[in-house]
């Protein structure tokens, strides 16, 4: 994985960005600006958006954008027994395009969550995991407190190793016991007794889309 990541970090990912994703991104930026351009949190691959609602409630002075590629998941009526927060937007878009558009726009993230991503566990699936994808340097360059959670320890360890390679800073994989589960998968795994894992790093924002700048790191 190290050689793959080094290659991705020194070459700009050239995949064309679709018009649909450009329009979705602009919609999200308009909503964010109309909400007062509050400090921005990205809930990447938010699924049905339950985590986005929890994050919006936890951080009421921030604006949360939850992005998922599935129109079906985004459209579902997630059970939420509390008043609906006004500082959240759920959006259908391809994350690979959305991340790159966000970096190109220069809009900084203060927090960035990648919660229970598809682990793609087979050896041949490395390029499908975010840490093996060409977009990974863009993810890191977006800055903010970046947090990844999974019930698959290897995934989090691998994610942390990739972060270490790009930042030259230690990133620990730690056991995680949530006080309150915020995603359906987190609820499911916790209820069934699965061990949960996470890694976190606080990154300074403002790096090039090419990923050739070393991402700065600040203490959590």
C-alpha cells in the first residue's frame, strides 16, 4: 500500500468531475452560506443520515453536510425522535467528486467523519478502500479533525498507517466504545457485541489538491 499511496500523493487525480456532482456541490455550498457559513463538518458516506443528525445536534454552532451516493438511502425517513436540527443537509453525490470540489473551493473543514465504510476485505480490493484510492491525499488535504471508525480493526489500522505516511505523525488505532451509537451500523455492531475501532488526527487545512504538500498536523 505504501508505494501506491506515494504514487497517489505525487500525481493529481484526473478523473473528470460530472455535471451532476458539480450541481450537488453548489447546492450544498449555497445551503451552507445561507446558514451563515458556520464551521463545516462533513459526514462522508452518511447512509440514511442518522449520523448527520446526531452530529448536527452535538455541534449546534456548526453546519453538517452528509453526503452519500445512494438516492435511496438519502431519501429514507430516518427515525429521529427529537426536533429536526436546522444546521444539517443530506446530499446525494459521489464522494470522490465531492471531496475534490470541496478542496478546489478552498472551503475548510473543521471535522470530517468516515464512519463504518465498506471494508472491501479481499486482498484485490485495496484500491476500493479509501486509503488505497487516488482520492486519499485529497481527503487528508481537506484538514480538520479526521476520524474513521469501523468494526474491522485491520481497516482502521490500514487507514491510520496511510495517514502516518502522508503526515509523518503517529496515528493510533484505538478501541472505541460509544456513549451513544450514532449510525445504524454502530448500533447494530454494539448491540451484537462487536469490538469497534477508530483512529483520529487533527489536520491543519489549506493544502493543494495535488497532494504534494505535506499535510500539517495539530494536536487533538
